[in-house]
C-alpha cells in the first residue's frame, strides 16, 4: 500500500494503453499527461542497455513544469527490444512487422524498460531487463498475427499479452509485465520508498 | 495454426475460468466438459515433480467415454504449487490464505502444470515448470489482497494476473501462462504435432 503518497498527484507520462492498464490493475492512482514532441533520439555510440533509461530521463525534461509543482510525481518510461545487440523499433509497415517476427522466431531477445520517478525534491531511475524465448513460429502464424493484431504501435512488433504471446512465447526470465512496458513490481517497490 | 485438427472436437476437462480464458485467447476452439468426482489423491511417496502430470492422467480415466469417440480430443490439466519441497493446495479459509502468502513472500517457489492430450488413438503428456520470485510483501498488502480477491479457488492462494501478481512478483523463469494454470505455448506446439 502506498499510503505515504496519498496526498500526491501521480502523473504517468505515457501514451501506452498497456501502461495505463497495468497501473490501474496495480491500484496505483494516477493521471495521464502527454507532452508532445519529446525527442526519442539517443547517441549512436550509447550502449543498448543504457538507452531505455536515457530516453525516460529525456522525457522528464519535457515535464519540468509538472514535477516542479509541490506534491507531484511524474513517472516516465521507455521500452526497448534488443536482438543480437540491435534495437528493434516499432514496425513501420506490414513487411517490417513480418520481418521482425521472423527474426524473433526461434530466438532469445531482451526487453528493457527504463523508468524515472521524479518530483521537485527527488529522482529515482532504474532499468528492468527481461529475457524472452520465442518458439519457432510458422509463416502462417506470423501472417495471421500481423494481419489480425496490427502490432504497429509495439516495439518488436508483438504484444506478449496477445495471441502471439500465448502461443509463441515458450519461456521468459524476469518480469512478465516489463515485456508489456512497465515493470510494475519494481515500480511499486520504488514508490514505496520514494 | 491448427488446421489439421479442424474436424476434431477439442474438450477441455477443467473448471478453471483462467484455463478457458487462455484457450480462447490462443484461438483454439474447444468445449468445456466437467465430469465430477475425479480423485485428487496421489501416493504420498510420489515425487513432487510427478504429481501434476499424475493427476492430469487420473482425470483422463474419468473421460474414457468422451475420448473413445472418433475425432475427439480431451485435454486435462492439473497445477501444483511447490515451496521447499511441499505442495501448497487451495487455502480453505482466510487464515490459511494469509499464511500461504506469508510463506511465499520474499521467497522463490515453483508452479508445475501437468497436461495430458488424449484421443482414442493417441496420448501425449508433459509437465511445464515455472519458477516464481515474490518480493517481500507487507502484512497490509497480504490482508488487502486476501480480503479483496478471496483467492480460495487458487493453489498457493494467489493469481499472478491479479493485483498481488502485478505488485509482488519480481521475476519468473519459465512460462508466465503456466502460472495461470495452462502452459499455452507448449500445448499449442504439442497440438500442432498431435
């Protein structure tokens, strides 16, 4: 229970409906506020493991007017999918989505979410990593998924909570909800001592 | 896609609404049929790792009249929660639920689901194991969960898809949906070659 934060406004700075759903199910009271035009660029030499947290920190800069208010906490997050050292972004079209899922099929990849919790007085940031193993997927499975679920808003071209996650993800190591975009248990723990 | 089974009746022999939900999301067509009075006993000397599959096999005996029909497949499953070599059953009352969650708090446990797929001609059985690590839970978290979610129909006294799973499960190793009671990806794979 996060009773010590009950006088605070908790702002989730995200457009992701999966993140709203997870915070709601975790019973953490929050409002959504999205400042448009935040840069998603990062230095090309940056280590893949640092990118998600860097982008979440970048987002906080755009929210200075919000977290400068008393009794206000802003949560930013960024999720990155990494395969063989390369980052998979959101697929731009059907072909890119099919190609990404073909790359993930039968392989292990990693999902990294960087989270920053910020108020006028404090800042706490962390990255949570989950490893994911996909079964070998057939072409018809991949095409069925892309055509019916249109995963164009999802890094790596899949949602683990959707059909492809149920039938295709054999094993994970780490937080499941982190794959959906928010490592809720770690966030709850960090809010507990914020 | 399970096109080679499209002329079959797939029967799920389970009362668990979580299992229905998972098979539905996996897009596997099925009907539910529950034969009452199936024994849940197992030999006391049996190794914990063998119990779930043994119980799933036992259930198939009660469904002989069903799977003896042509073009019929019966799926049975049993899920067992193991902590330090001992099986945690469904909690009988509030105190038992609180005690179980206190045992799981801050510890690693295992969830084992045994599954048997059976027709008149074939039988395939397997067990899927997932390791689960809970954060240290506060007494108020545990009481809040038990009083609001009443986990009396759940082995180990928790649902990983409910509030306590979101805020409390730090990490897993294995299949997430197995913790909910059905290792869907493995089942899909096995049905694919059944």
